[in-house]
C-alpha cells in the first residue's frame, strides 16, 4: 500500500525518510518490530503505512496520497476532474481489495480462475473511463493516476498476457513510467517493485 505513496513523493520531489518494519522468520513471521512501536507513534488509527509530517500524523494510504496531492494541487481542479478522481479512487480500491483477498486466500489456486474470468470486464471499464485522455482526470496528472498505475501494474504482473492491459491501459502505464521523475526513481536503488504482499500471501510475497 505504500508503493503509490512512494511514487508520488518521488514525483513531487518531497524529501522523505522511510521506516521499514521487518517480520521475523517463518513460519511465525513475528510482527513485533511493528507492534512494539505502533501504539507509541501518536497515530489516531495505528496502521501501516503511516506518514508523519511535522505535527501531522496520518494513516490510511489514500488519505496519505490526498494529503500529499493537496500540497501540490494534484487532486483535480474543476468539479468534473474532482468527481472523476473520487470515483476512480474508490473503483480502484474495490479492484485492489478483491485482488488482495484472492492472494491471501489459502484456496488461491481454486479461486484464481473465477478472478481471471471477471478481470477483463473490470479492465475494459477502466479503459473506457480513461478514454482518449492522457490521465484519468483529464489533461493534468492527479494523485489517482499514481494509485491507478500501482493497481494496474500489479494486474500486469499477475497476468502479463492480458489483452486489456496491452492497449489503452498499456499506453497509460507507458506514459506514467516515462515521466522524468518516475523514470529516474525506477532506475534508482531506492525503487522497490516487490514484494506486493505480506509474507503470508500466496503470490508475490518476496522480493
């Protein structure tokens, strides 16, 4: 959940320090590196990821994205743009949640075919929503494009041959990766593409 946040911080050239919490060894994956700290950080809803910016302390990944976006006028400017951002944000959360539920389920192999069966329709809906616009809200990049990139890139990793990720959505992914600051970040030693999920997931749980 921190990946889109890192991308936005890098794009906006916001200095940041990252605190990574390490699990203990298998099979228990002791979470005490995090649990020993979580109640001491002054967070209203202790969770990961979190952001501390001076007196401001935030959890919930999309709230963090919106906070950074407001500082850089990247939340949509017109009512139409803001409506598109709000709708897409929630649509992407639905897709990401269903994907995570699949990947953490012990019946992963059994549930994978039904997931793959309904995925093309969801991707076609996203492609139609993007239309001929360069970015999902319109002509200007907004924070929801960072979330969209993260969610769509995960699907591309999961189903590399998916036709719905080759056309309009594929070109969106290429445009995003070609952004100067994003491209530089992806070439840097700071870039962390995987793991996507925690150690107990059935897919992409290691580097």
